[in-house]
């Protein structure tokens, strides 16, 4: 019984994350400003890292958790770099 609950919750999480990625992709394409689009792109990356984590749990492969962590760290560095770029006054 607990295995069934885990499988159903993983499926539900994957479906919700897929829907969220589609909604954020729409916001990425329609974003009125560049910072809005960068935030949407960062959220897509974060959701992707979460999806990799869900896959790791569903397949019982802990190595994919490391992939998810590295992806999240790279996304963080990119967002900080963009914030630094905007702080210097280069906003289009």
C-alpha cells in the first residue's frame, strides 16, 4: 500500500510540474520586460531540477539527485549574474 501511495504521488507531482512548466513557458514568451523573462526562465529551470528529483525518486537512482543539485546551483549563479548585470544599469 505505501508503494502505491508513493507511485500515485510521484505521478501527480510530475503532472503538476508539467502543467506549471507550460504555464511558465507562456509567461516566458509573453513577458513584458527582460527581467520577467529571466525569472520565468529561472523558474523553468527550477521546475526541471525538481522533475529530475522526482525521476530520481521514482527510479530509485540517487545519482540523479546530484544532477538536480548541480542544475539548481548553475541556475542560481546565472540568476545572480543577471541581477548584478541589471544593478550596474544595463537594463534595456
